[in-house]
C-alpha cells in the first residue's frame, strides 16, 4: 500500500481493500490509485476521490473523446429543449429528484436562452417596443374649479362628464392675431418591429406646439397667494423650477420619442434581462410563501429552480412572439404571449407541487397577481421611464 493510506480513515481503507479482494477473486482486474495507493474501484478512488482517467491521450483519442462529448451534449440539449417546451415543471422536478445529468443546469439554460433572445433581436434589428407619436387638435375647457384642460374631441365627444364643464374656451391668438391650435399628443405602440420602420410624422405647426410647453399644459395659473413682493418672487422661482423640470424630463422625453420611436428600446434591451434576473428570487419567495405548509418537502432552492425554468420559458416565448409579430398584429401577439406563459406556469405548478386543480388555481392566481402587479410591472415601468427621461446609466 502507498505511504498516503495513513492519512485516510482506516475503516474506509479496510472497506475498499475488502471490496477489491472480492473483485479480484472473481477475476476482475483492480488497479491502484496513483494518488493514495488504495485499490481503485470504479472511475474514482473511493478514499481520496482521485479520477481513474488521467486524461493522457493520443491525438486520435482526443478527437474520439471530443466527438463523443459533443454527441452526448447534443442529446442532453435535445432532452432539455423537449422538457422545457413540452413538459412544464419537468426540469425542476428532475432537480428535486436528483436526475440532474439528464438536462442542462437550470441557471446555465437561463443564460443561454436570454443570450439567444437578445442576439436574435440584434441580428434581425428588431426593437422590443416602438412608440409612434400622433397629434390631434384639442379643445380647451375650463372646469368649475378653474383648472384648464385640453381634450381630444375625437375620443371625448361622448363623455357625459363633459356636460358638467364650462363651455369651450376660445382659442388664444398668436402674435399675428391668428387663432392658435392646441394639440393632444398620443402614440401608437408597436412590438418587435424592425427599427426604423415607424416614424413620427408631424406638421410644422404640430411640432412647434410640441416644442412649446404650453402646447399641452397650462403653466401660467396664477395662485394669488403672494402677499408681498418677496413671497411673489419666491413663488415665481418655485414655479420656474417646476417648469424647468417638466421641460427637461416630460417634454424632453416626448421630443426624444418624436425624433426616435425606438428610443425606449435601448434601456429595455439593457435592463430587462437584469431586472428579470433580480426578480427571480422574489418569485421564488412568493412560491415559498404560498407553499409554506410544504416547506419540509420543498426547500427554497426547489422554488428557485422552478422560478428559473419559468423565466427561461418566458424568454423562449418572447422569441416566438418576435417571430409571430412579423405576421400578426402586435396586440394579438401580446395576448398570445400572455396566455402561453400563464398556461405554462399553471401546468408547471400543478405538476411540480402535486396539488389539486382547485388549490393550484388559487395559488397560481395569487402568485401571478402579486408578482405581476407589485414586482414585474413596476420594474418594466421603471425601465421605460429610464428610456423616456434618458437612461442616466446608459
């Protein structure tokens, strides 16, 4: 025996020697571990963990191993793709049951799919979202409390609440004595369309009104609260500060979108994968809370793996949505995406947590509502605001 045997558990060494002797009596060739000198049974030393294969190869052997690993890896990928797309919850079930060698690890799979998604967007020059600005002539009304509002007569003509308002105010006149036209600005939303396909088309007058702060909001409301010149000066300074903030951020964002309908796409591409990666543990925490009574059967890592597979499928569904958006309307694609992800999560929860349909439906509704309303939508809204105001981190 080697000189390293004394550094290991004598009982373990004795057990290995006994097993080696039994194999030798049956005519099985038993090697010696090059690291510790203990009889080597199997591919790894049972005492020190040394691998039997020391990976010394001829060129032919290296090529053989390479192609063998590639074929094994490919079959693993095929099994993973089938499980991810057609067997909701299977990858998480396999992890919980210890069948981890059958599939690509969940975290690696998530990074791989997100990489494919954003490479696809880049290669096809698709934008996640584009906003095409529109303008419509507005009517100016004054409410009983003195507030000035600009209304789009196309959409607001049937509003019964307008009957309670005062009559439309006459349009202001410009320096040449001609009536000024006020506009309401809106937008058309397009998903997964080629960048540059849509452009904001505004007349010279509409663009001039867009560049004028008073074209949408009336900031010249007199408060009448100033009692002296000092207070009036302070009020004017505060009013100017507010007007400056609105000019830089609100109207700056509107003008940015008017010049580039895909202005929000940059921050969306950069921050969506980061936000979803940070939201995954929160989704797992929600699952852990709703399945608290099963905490002895499901550890937090089990919920986390299920969350990983759900978010991975979300990016797979987004890839499919990007393809469908080339032949279907964006609204239709959005609804199909919504239902596909919802059905997938529902079936996955039923298979993974093995509870009845009624309780699974209730928990699915609760988890989905809380996650969507309090985590996902605020995160996506924040990302869109970054693009609207100009991403300070970009």
